[in-house]
C-alpha cells in the first residue's frame, strides 16, 4: 500500500494557471507516494479548476476541491491592508484549513503556487511535530515575536483542532494587531503574532534546516546572496520558492536584446518591469530553467509561456557576459578615483550609485541613499593576489548600521575570499590567499551582506593594506 502525502494549495484566478506546473513537480518527485491535493479556492474560474482536477487524475494524484466563502476571511485583510494585492484572502486559507479538511487527516503540507518541488519531501513531511502547530523551513523576526516564511510548511491538524484554533481565535488576534498598529506582513506574520504565547511561537524548525536556512526546503533565490556569485551547487534542494523573481514574469524582447529590456507577461500581455540583472547569474538562471522543464509538461503552457521560456534561455546566454562587461567597466572607472591611502576607490557600486560619497582630508564616507539589499564599494589592488600571498589590512572607521559590514577579495569571475566581519573602530585583520581563484584576486571590496537602511553609513579614515607575496 502506497504512503500518502497531503498537500494544500490555495490561490485566486490570477495565478491558478501555475498550479499544474507544481502538480507535475510533485508527481515526478514522488513516484511511490500517493500525493493527495486539497485545493481551496473562491475566485478561480470553474473551467480552470476542472482542468487542474483532470490533470491531477491523469497523473494518478488524488484531488479534492474545497469551495470557500471569502466573507469568512475578510477580517484577515485588516492585519495587512496595504498588501492585499500580495497577500489576498486566499493566502490566509491555510490558517483555518483544519475546519475544511476531512477529520481523519492529521497533517498536511502547504505550498504556495510560486513554489516548485524538485526533490523528495516525504522524509521532511513525516517528522514529529513535537507538540508544535507547525514545522517550518526557516525563522525570522522583525517584531517581539518570531515568524516563518509561509511558502512551504507543515500543519499539525490534530493540534489545531485540539486547541480550538478557530475564526474567533484569529479575529481577536487581528483586532490586537490593529489596536497595536503593528506593521504586519501578510499571513506569515499574522500567524507569528497569533501563536506568540506558545512555545517557539508555535512552530518548529528542524536542526538540519536551521543550519541552512536557505537550504533544501523553501529555497528562496532572491534572499540567498550566494546565488549572485558565479556557480553554486544545490545538493539538498527540494522546494524552490520563487518569491519576487518569478520565471513567468521575466522575459527579453527580441528587438531590445542589446538593451536587455525586461518584459513581464501578465495575462498574456507583455509589460515593461524593473529587473535587477545582478541576480541573473548562471546559478540563478538554472533555477529559472528548472521551472520551465516542469512547466512545459503542464496545461496552460501556451504560446506566451513558451516565449517566456525562450527568453529565459536567452538570458542564460546573455546575462553573465553582460554583467561581467558592466563590472569591468566600473572597475576601470575605479582606477580614476584615488583615495588617501594606497587603495583606490570606486565612487559607484556594483550595480548602481546608491551611496553618497563624501571625501574630506580626514576620511571618506559612504552613506546609503535609500533602502537597498547589497552594495559593493570596490578598491582595485595594485597587485594581483595569488595562492599563498598574505594580505593584512589596518584602518580606523566609524559606522552606523545594524547590518554586518564585510571586507573581502574578489576576482573578475566574482570568486570571493572574506576577512572577518568589521565589528570595531580599529580594524586589523589578515588572511592567506586560498587557491580557489584561478585568475587571482584583483579587488578589495567593502559591502553590507544584509539590508542597509537609508542614512546608514561607514566612514573610513586613513589606513593601509600590506601584501606579503610568496613570490
């Protein structure tokens, strides 16, 4: 007898066409598991639901559709009214799923429709809840409670029922959120706030996932800076969560290849969108192409999405070359800006000039103009560093930021080697060059590996860099 894995999906009509791609990925990665899909919906065309249901049957997956009345979920919108376009009522269905699902189910895995299953989930699915309401893939905290990303998680249906978690329970929590004027992000922080009185905020993160928070379950390319730098292997990848960068959104218009103009397919209509090409490295685009491998086997893979796949393939070929060219152009400009010390300084950053640069006789200050995810301040070296060379840095600095400030070496293929994190005003550190870079390290970079805020700055006083070459 086959083992069963219950999967909960919910969405509105805007993204329902992407459900079959997720179905294909679940089916192909669980050949010996009976995958039973429970689909909660209110605003999906019945013809679309029929296609999704029939497609599940064709692949031997059980399918149960559950029609929901959105009036029962409207009060959730008060928790995060500014982001209802991102977190519609359908995003909150999982919070009351135990009241709609069969009573004999003890657990179910919830997946956002913008996820893709690329490995076997059943071992993770079968873990002991240890008396928690949820097993999540990661944790974070912006408030005085913890939360988890709600793209992929397990729900303990038995505990939900035993603790009488119902509409009235959440209604009181939402009213508290409103009265406290909390800046809550959708369903995930509503859950975090609602279960804050329970042990571990009501959810468990397994040690394996805790050690690799961007690891195998709920891997989010946008939030993993390692996707930005050259090639990366993903040995334990099981769920990819395409949070902001979605494969079906970013394509490239033939007539605008030279300008790399990104387009977005929305309901079959192309529209210009902003796209950060710094994320479009080989590793990142491989994750895009993995999506299209599954999408090509699913319904709704019409001409528009075939075209989007072709554009992704074009990006795979064009982007790394374009980024390298842009980077080298910026590096060349850096040689024209001379700092007081024996380092040279780039007044812009890796992508754009998001720092205000102020030079005085005593220091050089880099101040963040607005909220950004990561920036590089680049100092070209006077000597190319190779394996065995020893590098020491010594400088005084002042800074205002909650983010970690990193100093690292980089070569023209974006391979890096890091110094210890800067955590004091008198910074001294040294490292011996490894043999990872075949080209040799040519640049010293200063960056924040977190999310700087407007007004954050680092001020660098006179310093020195010494190189002890093995040659």
